C-alpha cells in the first residue's frame, strides 16, 4: 500500500513512514501532480483539501480526507480504513525525511557522527542509505510509544463502536 500526501500533511507523512509505509510528499506538489502520482503509481491520496478529495474520488481513485484532528485520531482512522498496523518495526521503517527504507548500522560505524553521550546510552542504530540520517530509539521514543498507544486505544474504541452499531 502506497500513499501520496498533500503539503498540509508533513507530520502525518513522517508517522506513516516510521510505521513502514511508502509515502510520497512534498510542499511543492500541486493538485495536478498529486493526481498524476495517484494514477501512475496507484497511490492512495491523503489530503486536507476537501475539493481535491472529491475530485480524486470522482475520477475513480482512492483517497482519504484528513480532517483536523489529533495525530492519534488520524492514525486510528487510517488504521481502521486501510488496516494500518500501529506499531513500529524497525526492519520495515522508512526514513521520515526522504522515504527510503532504513537499515541497521553497527554502533562502531556511527561513532564519528553521534555524540559520545548517545553512544554511551544506546547500542542499536539505523541509517538511511539515501540521505545518511542516523536514527536510534532515544528518549523521544517515550512520546512516540505514548502516541501509538493512544492511537491503538482510539482504534479499539472505533472497532467496539462499529460492532455495537451493527
């Protein structure tokens, strides 16, 4: 499953890439280019532009209208609609910056590019082969895990609500 996101969804794009999903994104993509990517590459459009959403659906392509909600609510709704897994598997994660699949890299190979304090506290590192950004599960992972936990809880509430209404 591949997505393309409009220029208003940069944060959502980074989340989906961390979750392992291929998401094309640029602030420079105009509506025509977004539609072209949807058509040529069979991508699902994610947009906050309701008119663009309607236009995409009218042309027979798949799109998801992202209303102004919390990231956790948006992730839960995407999980419900597209069966997105709300857990990060570093073996499948993509670079939040450039969308390339990240790869594990030995600690020894990053020692010249990472602060000593980070090297003392962490052993597992990943690198983006394209942009060379280095990643590790640092203190910010507490917030990431909390957001994903909240998104999972919202998703479960949506599932319960659906079962109750049928």
